[in-house]
């Protein structure tokens, strides 16, 4: 029994050492460790556990999903724009197309999604699957469904967007004229 306990302790120390080596490369974690006097691997473990608990109980889950769905993809999109490689641009354009499509659907069925248990956990898993280059989930959805749907309805979508643009322009003109301001000013 004692040998098994010692073996577990040694294994835990090895894992902790490997994590420390990886986390040493992140300056923010070093600063957090200096301020709190808590080892950075415990800070990351605690932060991850707290995030999972919050996600599990739905507290702040919508915000967490929005952060995950925006921050990493936005940064990777920036990197793709700045790089000379063409393939990564396409990957992130496809991700944003899929993300926008599902966001529009989510707006209309939000009141139903509220009643689905662990909806935000599923959404987070979906976002990770869609965005990660290892899984290429967004490309799968785009190639197997979305591309054909958008091509089939392209003229209808363009007409709806043009109508929305005309409506917005006329509303803006009416609001501008009713307030007495001119475009020149």
C-alpha cells in the first residue's frame, strides 16, 4: 500500500514538473505566482476547475462561450492575415462563416435553447471542435452542408441584404432630416 502511495506521489511530482516547465514560458503566470505565492500549476489547475464548475452550473457560461468563440479565433485570424500562407486564411474565413450562421440561428431559437440542460457545455465543445485546426470542424460543416445551402440561396440572401441596406439608409435619412442635421456638417 505504501509503495503504491509513493509511486503515485512520484508520478504527481513528475507531472507537476512537466507542467511547471511549460508554464515557465508564460510570463503572466509567473507574475500571478509572484503575487499570490501559489505555484503556477495550481493556479492553472484551479482556474480550469473553476471554469468547468461555472460552465457546468451555467454561471457565466454564455460569456465563457463568447470569449472562447471570439478571442482565440480572432487572434488566429490576425496571425493568418499577417502571414504569407494562404491556407490559414481560408480556415479562419470558414470558421467565421460557420460561427455567424450558427449565431444567427441561435438568436431565433434562444428561448428554446435556454431549456436544454448543459447547453453551454455543448456549445463550448462545438466551438472548440469547430475552431481547432486539428479537428477542422468548421470546414466539415461548411463542406458538407453550409456551402451548398449558401450557394443555393445566394440571390435571396443578397436581395435581403440589399433591402436591409435600403431600409437602414432610409431610416438614417429620415432620422437625419428630423433632427435638422445635414451630411455636410
